[in-house]
C-alpha cells in the first residue's frame, strides 16, 4: 500500500494511493520522490467544495499571478471507477481539462485536488441521479448530432426546417434507447452511505479519476478549505506544501 504525506503550512495530511489506479499512483510517487511538489501551493481553494494544488508554476508565485495551467508535458490516461472509488470527503482526485478539449478525460500530469463537499440528504441524491440521467441522454444526443453534422449543416443551408425537426426527433429517440442500454446512473449503497454521512461531491463521479484518500489530517483539509481567498480562489495567505513518500 502506497502512502504519502503532504506537509503544509497548516499541518500534515497523510494519503493512501490506490493500487487499482496504478498509472496515477506511480506518477504521484515519482513526482513526490523527485521533489516536484515541494514549494508548490494550494492555488485553488473553494469552501465547501475542494482544495487544489500541484501546479509547478505556483512555486514562488507573486500575488495576483494566474495559476492552474502548469504541469509536466504529459497527461495521464483516465482510471475512472466511479462505483468503487468516488468523490467522498477526503478523496484524492486528478484535475484535468474539460471535455470539450479532453474527451477522453485524461488527467493533468501533476495537479490534484482533495474533496471536501457537503453532506447530502437521500432526497438530494435521488434528484441528482435524475439530473445525471438527463445529462447522460444529452451527452449521447450531442455525440449523435456530431456524427450527423454534415447532414445537419446541409439542411440548415437549405433551410430545411422539416428535415431538421425529423432528424432531431430521430436522434432523440436513438439517444433514449442508447441511454436505456447503458443504464441509468445510480449511486451504490456504499456511495449513498458516504454521501449522506461523511459528505463529498457526488456530481463529479465518473468525470475525474479518484486515486487515493486521506487517512489522517482531514481536519487540516478542513482548515485549508475554510481559508480566506481572493476572487480567483487563491488563498490570500499562501499555503505551500512538501510531499514525501511514507510507504510504497
């Protein structure tokens, strides 16, 4: 079992890295041993949501510098297992660029975040499941529309409104069928238990790779997420870190 210690200016956080996400585990261990994280900041902190760090450009960054785009010259293949490793409070997850430029959901080579989130009521999770179901159908519809892009553009040029309406209905029905085949998004009993007791950010499940969890120091994560920040979410008082390997 791989364990690392994140030593911050507010205290220490000990994290376990999952063996089931070996790409992210091995990369994080390598960066830690190379001293890559040492001197970097928790540059993005959102109360009630998460704390993010790992940007090498944050080392010694002057106040007001725009941070969050730095990292090594590579990305990591996604290792997303939402029903096994999910965004409960204390989860260690990999940051990434958005789907529009990163459809494979590949992770940043170094930037990570630790989840805080909130405690949910059961009814809130049910509503979120419904929203995720709607989003799944929309995503499938969008993908189908891209496959028919040339046909759609031709109809638009020809002002073929009836043809566009017919195609939209046909693609909508196809999206519904594909969504049914895929199965509606649903939280497991373990997820439901965690989100209604410990808390977290369930709406991120399936979107980002979760590759570890806090073993000790959740109180330090709480301190960091409560810190005062500037409008760009950077803490007004820098919170730097050093990361060391405790056990491989």
